[in-house]
């Protein structure tokens, strides 16, 4: 496999790329689910509108690897530093991370909110029109799933005003709260100090999903 390859409108799910150079290659409108990149040079490669569910990247050169212009090199390296050791025979399974699924009525409206307002990046969207998408920011991944009709039944928020769809943990909540405030985000709950000392705030997306952000305790 040579560099500067272009992969578009193709299904490569389950493919394996090993010991090859794919520098500055482009992947666009393509299914890469469960694809393996091992000992592959992905320097400067670009992924746009790609299904990357369960993609495995191991021992790959990723300098300048971009997803819709978002440099994820540092993110992958950080995940490698924080990852738990591999499970060996006789040891218990290790849960590595969580990806909350957020139900939405319109993928594009939700994408605009999370990307334009909350600073996430679109990792991929799937379907024509899209019915599933993943958004990422730093170590956080949220999966957006389109549903028919309203996400919450009439009266739900009257009964359960503070029911959360997801909680995202932060090192420090104040800087992100200030960023969202500058972006014109409407808060369901502004920044406050909880009785146990944590700093939290809550935003509401277009479908009334409440997303909480919680920083370390004082």
C-alpha cells in the first residue's frame, strides 16, 4: 500500500492493514468498523465522515493524523499512557471506558449543538440521511442515536426536572463553563459548588437531554 491513497464510498469493515505506508491517505464516506491498522504509517492521513466503530490502531505512526481537521495524535498517546494493562489468563476483565448513547430526533441539529456550541468534533456519521454519529472532545466520546418522535414523553421534565443523560468528568469545571458561556450556551444549571465540594454545571441539548459536567472537589 502506497501513500497518498484515496478511499471513498467503500466498505472496508473488518479489513487489516499491516506493515505498510498510508501517509497522507484520505478516507471519506467510508465504513472502517472493526478495521485494524498495525505497524502502519498514518502520518498526515485524514478521516472524514468515516464509521470508526471498534477501529484498532496499534504501533502506528500517527503524526498529523486528523479526523475532520481534529488532531487526535495527542489523544491517542494520552489514552495509551492511561490505559490499564492488558488482561492475561487468570486476571479479571478490565472496563476501559464508557461511551454514553444520547437519543436525538435530528442528527444534524444535534451535531451543530455539540460541535458548534460545546466544542466537540464529529468522528463519524452513518446512514443517508444519518441516523448514528459519534462526537469526541479530548477523552470523551458521545454516540448520537436518532429516534422517531420526541426523546422524552410529554410531562417527563415536569416530573424529573434534573434527570441526566450523561455526566462528563473534568479536571476543572470553571474554564469549560466560561468557554460555554462565551459561546452563548444556555445552562440548565449554572456552575455551582455541590455540598460534597465538586464543581458542576448542566447544559440541555435540543432534545432536552441534560449533560452534566463535574470538576474536582475543592
